[in-house]
C-alpha cells in the first residue's frame, strides 16, 4: 500500500526531538488551554472576562498564565484600551493567525473522528 506524501514527509523528519518541527510546534502551542485560547481568539479579539465566560472549566490563574505565555511568544497581543475603567483586549498576532490552517485541519479531524462535543454536566 502506498503511503501518502504527508506520511512520507513525517517519516523523513528527524526522530531527534530538538530538530523535529512537529515536536517543537507542539511544545510551543500544545496543551489544552493554549490551543483553546487560540481557537476562540481566532473568532474575534476578547477581554479576559469574555474568555473566562467562553472557555469552560478554565480558572483565572490558568487563563492568566496561558495568556502571558502566548503573549511572550508573540502568538497573541495584549492591548490596553484607554477607557474608564480600562479594558484589556487580546487578539491573535500575524504569527497566531497563521495557525488558521492548522485549526481548520483540527476541526475537520475532530468532526470526522470525534464528532460534536457533548454538553458538559454542571457540578
């Protein structure tokens, strides 16, 4: 059976994790909360409280550290609006927006292999 071109490229990648772009990308944006924040900011810029309401089960400490991490890596930007009271909006940078194709592929994979998420039970 012939392997797909993508599979062939994966096989050719170095098994040494320091030089593998897939491993490095997963280290950069992997983990439950990072990708979920990126997913929602891909829809539109949001403030901290909006993200808290939108993302199920995240606590404020985890969200704050995730936002800081993504900002340090220039995946998201933080803009302080000069309103009273002041507001902070988070949005994807060009680097973050370039993940659109990967997010689209993840959506397609999820639809095919996992299906729609079931509503979470409230505790």
